[in-house]
C-alpha cells in the first residue's frame, strides 16, 4: 500500500513538472496562449494513458478537438485529419472499451509476431499514402507529418484494443511530432509548447513500455 502511494506521488510530481516546463517555456518565448493550453492538455492525456489510467481518454477528447483545429490553421493537414476524425472518436471508443481495474488502471496484452509484421507493413503503407496526399496539397513538413499521422493512427487502434505495442508506436509518434514541430518553431518562431509536448510524449511512452515490461502480460 505504501509502495503504491509512493508510486502515485511520483506520477503526480512528474506530470506537474512536465506541465510547468511547457507553460513556463511557452510564456518565456511568448507562444500563443491556446498552444500552451493545448500542449498542457496533451501531456496530461499522454501521461495518464501511459500510466494505464482510463480517465486519460476524457482529457484526450478535449485535446484532440483543439489540436486538430490548431493544426488546420498551421497547415499541418494530416495531423488535423487525424485528431478530428480518428483521435477524437478513438478516445471515446477507448474510454468505453478499457475495463476498469481495482486501481483504475488497465493491464495491456501483447500481439503475436505475425500480427506485428502486419502492423509494420500497414504502417509503411500508411506513411507512403499520407505523404503522397500531403505533397499534393503542399502541406508543411510532409514527411514527418505523414509519419506522425501513421504512427498516431496505429497507436490509437492498439490502445483501443489494449495492446502493449501501442507504447512503442506512440514513441515513434512522439519522435516524428518533435521533429515536425521543431521545423515549425524554427520556421515561424511559434509552437515551442507543442514541440515540448511531443518530446514529453516520447519520454512518457518509454516509461509506459518499461512499466508494462515489469508487469505480467497476456500474449494473444
């Protein structure tokens, strides 16, 4: 019981530090206020989900809607489509399908080797299609936007069906998002808050992977 309380306190401290870094950095570089709020909501969503908390998807619904609108005005179209048409409904579905445990956390399962190969092929195919579509509409950072879209799309599906591999795909999504928003920040001088959000997504997904390695996992 004491160990569980200590772990919970560490989680609260970690998410508080991440949110504070995003908010203070955004204020220092005079980032738009709405970007700071969206990024803070995004880190809360990612942190809670990577901790196996079902409530994270409620935060995820608000985050997806606001991030999608922001991406549209930044001409990052794949991210916009993903957030509004995939992430938002996926958050609703995941909230319904994730069964609550006694500690309000969820035990993840592992997919078979054959299914992993299928997931990898689907990911590659999705990146190619998304890139071709983005190039046709002259979207910003087409390569990394396509990568971000594909990784985020697949991670949504894996999270909804409670698969451990979702955390690895989220890591790829965080990496692509970090590069994409670094480009956006260097180009326009805005979006540092979103850049830090994606960087923390990357770090939190590593934590999610490690946490699930330490816990018993059912293989399907």
